[in-house]
């Protein structure tokens, strides 16, 4: 990587220009401005501090720079050329796929997928870590729209089953790696139908709504089957 310095106010990247470097910020602050070409001045959408990186889009997709990055203060940056960036990207993508491969092979929901389809799921997964008692999903929430697989530890779904708001009851326990939850709100576009709470420390991987729809289409039938199970379980709990 090559060390580069910029003065406050200088553009590191100009929106619309060709690009062949990726940058990591060592010292100082930068800001990202988007020009929507609507007659208004460019809008500041993000700021960068020590250790953050930008300028990947033009290199990944062979497109003009999608935004302007301006030094807010005097800055020291490290620039990586296109060829090195692409090698690093290939390596990290391969590492990532390797990391999740064994886990995803054991997820029964995905058993109808081939290796390539599973590698696409691996590319989209995000790691999450929870402490005992932490809410992974909150009943009624409409903000977070992730879909989860349990990786390690345990979690439980809880819900108020009787009208009038008594204590939430446990309606489901997630104890095995690969079990999933958080599908209902994505399928029905309704608020979250239950809480899901870490039962001891646990880790999950999640997919955002776009990836869920794009990648898990082939598993739709199995996912929908769970919905019928929930009603059965609730009936049993209430009649016990
Ligand atoms: P690139 O298009 O190569 O150059 C401009 C960079 O700004 C872009 O890569 C991203 O790294 C960064 N950026 C940050 N926020 C945005 C955004 N909302 N739209 C586009 N680029 C963004
Ligand atoms: P979602 O509604 O998106 O968020 C809460 C999740 O809890 C829900 O998806 C299901 O995955 C899970 N869940 C487990 N048991 C139940 C239940 N009885 N009713 C509703 N959701 C449940």
C-alpha cells in the first residue's frame, strides 16, 4: 500500500471519476458527499475515522466513483491499487465461504441447495453475538428485518398468549445449531410476532430482508410450514 496525505478540504475521490485505488484512513477525518444531480448541493452521507475504508465500489463493479470523499481535516491514507485489492477480495471471500461452509452444510433448511447456492448464502451472512437474556428480536418491532440462524448456544421465543397481558410464556426453544427464526415478519410484512431471547450467551448469523428473499426462495415451503407449527404449539400450551 502507498501512503498518501491530503489537506483539509481536498478531494480524495471525485464522484463520476474513474477510480483505481481503494483507501484506508490512518489519521484524520474524511466525509462522503453524494450529488443526486437534483439541483441541490451534494449531501454529506457518512464520515470516516481511523481504520475505516472507502473507494471499493468502483473497483468491485468497474463503475465510476459513486460519491465524493473529501478530507475534513488533514489526513493520512493508505492507497491500495486495483490488482492488489482484487486479490485481497478473492482471498477474503474464499476464507468467508470456507468459514461458513461446514455450518451451512448442516442446516436442514438449506439441504435442498447445492454448494454454489450455499456459498451465496455464506457471502451474505452477518455474525451477531448476544449475552444471556439479551433480546435478539422484540415482539411488535417493525424496524429490524433480519432473518436468523442459531450458530452456538441457545435461545427461546416468548410471547404473551392470553389477552390482557400476563407474563410472556416460552413458546419455542432453539437448542441446535442451524435452527432458524425471524422468518414470519419477513413473509407476512407484519410486526415481529414473538420475542426471541438469548438463553445463555449465544451467537447467530443473520441475513437482511433482501438476501432472505433473493437467496431463500427455494426454501419457502419449509419456512411456511413452521408458521402452522406455531399455532399448534400455542394451542397445546394454553390447554395444558
Ligand atoms: P467508490 O464508488 O469507489 O468511491 C466513492 C466511495 O464512497 C464508494 O466507493 C464507497 O466506498 C463510499 N460511499 C459511502 N457511502 C456511499 C453511498 N451512500 N453511496 C455510494 N458510495 C458511498
Ligand atoms: P418473527 O415474527 O419475524 O419474529 C419472532 C419470531 O419468533 C418469529 O418470526 C418466529 O420465527 C419465532 N416464533 C417461534 N414461536 C413462535 C410463535 N408461537 N409465534 C410467533 N413466532 C414464533
